[in-house]
């Protein structure tokens, strides 16, 4: 998995942003050094020691020719730099909008604190699969508070504001897994609201999507499915083909095929799954998933059932 890094772009949008960032960094660094040098020069010229004497202010109304030239030069340079950076930002913004027609449309809904991802014919959570080399239109919606969708290696940030729709186009030119993060403070578990963008070769993406559209496989452990229904898990979660149709929490139809649990909080292993079921507040305090006490035999059956949903 590639961790968030704006300086290692893997798509055209991120490359445009990186190409703008480097000149801006250079200009800001040069301005900082110039201002710091001016401050140091002024400090070195200041009189030291001896009794304090009132400053001579008689020359303030008649600035020296050198001072006048310095001020005008600073204004001219500042104006040129601001105009240049503004134009660079404008053309970068135009370039970000020129990715061509999308080959795929996906809807992403931000909840506290997880990501609902809807494709045509199925839904998943916290993992966005896209085909390599093809533009993907991502429709963004906020369900409760303002969130921000950000995959630094692929694109810039885009806010998800409740009541307003936004769109973002992604294209990954390199296969791989890219970590994304909510970039707008949204409450206690903002830091644990991550997601993955998984860029697959087109054939591999098609196979993944075909598998995701299928209902859950029949489990040999029927007891686990019964525990899922009896303990109220189906009130919030959906399992297509398993009788559960909740719509206020992640779809679990193929939960075992995901890399993480709780929006990137822990790896998706049987041990972490059991811990998440028994004590979600210990892993992610404030999460909407309630603590569900159960007997050891029930827990083992439920974990075996969910662990087989691939």
C-alpha cells in the first residue's frame, strides 16, 4: 500500500498539483529568506550600547532615493509573482477538468466515521476499486457533517457538504493501493476515517466487480448467520442473499475480502473482527456501532460466518 504522499503522484491530476506546488514552494521559500535577511540586516544596523537617545524623525517625509527604489522594486516583484502564481493556479485548475469522459461512475457518501461506496448494482464500504488508466467520476455526498475526500497520490481534496452534491474525477496510471483520508475535522474519530483506493488492471477490476455483484456465498456455518440475525446486526447491516437489509452501516456482503475494518482502524483479520464485534468503542470511541455482549460460542460462530463472506 502506498501511503499518502503528494510528492509521489500516480495520476494526471496529482501530477498537475505537484507541478504547481514546487514553484509555489520555491517562491515562498525565496520570499521567506528575503524577509528574514531584511530583518537581520535591520537588527545589525541598529545602534547598540550607550544612553538611549530620541530617534531623528526629520527625514521621514523625505525618503532617500535608494529607499524609494527598494520599495518600488519590492512592489513590482510582488505584483509579478502574485500574477504569475494566479495564472499558474488558473491553468492548473483548467487542466484538472480535462480528463475526458468517465468510464465509470461511483457514488461515495461520507458518514461519521466511514465511507459508503455505491457502484451500479452493489455497494461496499471504505474501499474504492477503480480500473487503471480510465477516468472515474466520483459523486460525493455528506450524510451528517462536512467531510473531505482526499487521495494525495491521485488528486486534490473535495469537501462533502450535507445537502450539496460534489464531483471529483480520478485516474490512476499505476496499479496499486492508495491510502485516502477524510481531510476535514468531523468529530472524535476524524483521524480514523480512512479509505483505500485500489487501482486494478481493467480485467482484474471487471472480475472484482462481477464477484461483488453476486450475493453472499452460502456459509457452512449456519449458526453464525442465525447469531447475526438474533443479535440485531441485521438492523444496521446488509448482507445480500443473507436476509439482512439494514442501510445505516457498512454493507457486509463481501466483508472478508476487504483489507481493513472500521475505515482503516485495524487490519481485517479474524482476531480484529472478533475484537471489533465485542468492543467497538474500545477501538473507535464514539462510533455508532454498539457493544454487543455474546457468549464465546456465539462469537466464534459469528466470526466464522463473517470471515467466509468473500
